[in-house]
C-alpha cells in the first residue's frame, strides 16, 4: 500500500568518463572494463574533439592519451585547466613514454595520474575509482565550491589563458610563439587575434608587462642585484633591462628600489 509519507531516494547516476585517444582500437578492452563497472563512457578521437566534448558533457573524470596529432594530451590538459568550467575535472594520462621528464610534464600540467602502456584495464579501473572517491570527498569537505556551476569561457578567453601560462612559466626564457601554437594546434595569428581581442595587446607585449611586474616585485622585496634581476626576467644584459624598465615605470631600477624602501 502506498504511504504518502514515504520517500523514495532518487537513483544516483553512475560517474561519467571521457576517454580521448586517436587510436580507438587500443581503448576497446579498457572501455569494456569500465562499462563492466557501470561507468558511463564517452569517447573522443583527438584533442579538439575531446575539448569540445568535455565542455559539453562535463564528465566526472577524463582519460587522455599523451601522443595525439594536432593537439597532444598535455596541451589538451592545459586547455581544460584554463577553463573554469572544466578545471576541476581530474585528468589521467595514458602513455608508453616512461621518461621521468615526460611524467613530470603531465603531472605538473594538471594531471592527477600517469599510467604507463601497456596497462592492465583493471589497474586503470582501480585508479579511476580512487580518483573519483577523492573528488567526492573533496566536494563533501568544500560544500561551497561548486565548479560545475562555473560559467564556461569562450574559446578566445581559454586560448589566451593557456598561452599566458606558457609565456610566464619561466620569465627568464623567451618561448617561441610558433612552438606554443604548434602545441595547441592553432596558428600564431589565431593567438595574436585572441590577445588583441581580449587584452588589447600582443602576446609579447603581455610577456613584457609580466616581466616588468616581476622586476618591480624583486626590486622591492629582495636584495638581488639589478644584473641578477635582469636575468631573472629574461634580459640578456642590465642595460637593455634598465631601458625597458624606464619605459614601463618612468624611473630607473635603482631609483625604483630606493623609493620602494623609503619611509
């Protein structure tokens, strides 16, 4: 007999997973193993399709192959982490590259795990289960953080954020825009247009601005020599640095330091 005071618990949907690999035949056994545990599976076959699908379905976890044409797994991960709508989604990398530097590139780029090929599907299932449990625990501990409600960014904004991160990762170096564009699967003009549209400056005007901000900080907060500071922010010599600094602040590095320390 129906009890008007009884309540039925809504069925909880199983977690959704997005797998991105340009060789779908290599995923067959893994997909079967994951579906055997009732996970909902979506598959994409390159980085661009993977990004679009991630933004569209907001999966609970993403598994990426590292080596893919057009946009590799590391570049895709950076793009996902730059978008507030997808930044919270844990990313697991699959790769046959066992070099420590490659593993570190994946983990420092936003991945939570790095699984070597060939792998046992059940090992991947176990790691998926662990990371989903960690996400659930984190969500329970931080009830106010609701990343799934974050407004997705438009493509230009995401692209600008990813390039900003690449440009400022090490201010002592000057990365080639062509190399960044290749990693992201776009051309240089696309990046430049996005910077003009969003920031009203070129990528390297942005880099110069960030270098000057860092220089101001180092002059005010450290006792590093001006020569060392010039090297820290990517200048070959102190004279070129002093010229650029004066253009940015209308004062010399030494005067800026003096004024910063004056009462």
